[in-house]
């Protein structure tokens, strides 16, 4: 697991649907706003204050909300590194 670059775009336009079953995680259908102003439904993984998104470049991005409400982002090409 590596810290995500600050200029990496975690936008729905760069996501692909995440599928599968992972212990302790649930697949959720998230409502994301696209650059065109449309709402796009995209499946992602959820576990408490953590979310995992699958990106079109093969990365899996882990978003963690800390106690202050700020987000930290990490990534890996292997989802198992983030679970």
C-alpha cells in the first residue's frame, strides 16, 4: 500500500465497477457527480470509515476518513493490500 499522489484524480470518470465479495466489506452503489454534472452510480467497497474504489488504470484506491473528517488516500494494484 502506497500513499496516493496529490494530483491523482479519484473521479467517477476514472472509476470502473468494483465486484466481488470481501470479508468485512460490503459492495455499495455510490452516487457520484461527473464532470458533466450528471449523477453516476458506481459500485465500491465500504467498511466503516473506509472505501475502496477500482480505477480504470488498474489501481485500487483506499479512502479513509479520520476522526477530524479529513480524507487520507492510499493505493495498490492488488486489492488484498488494502483490505
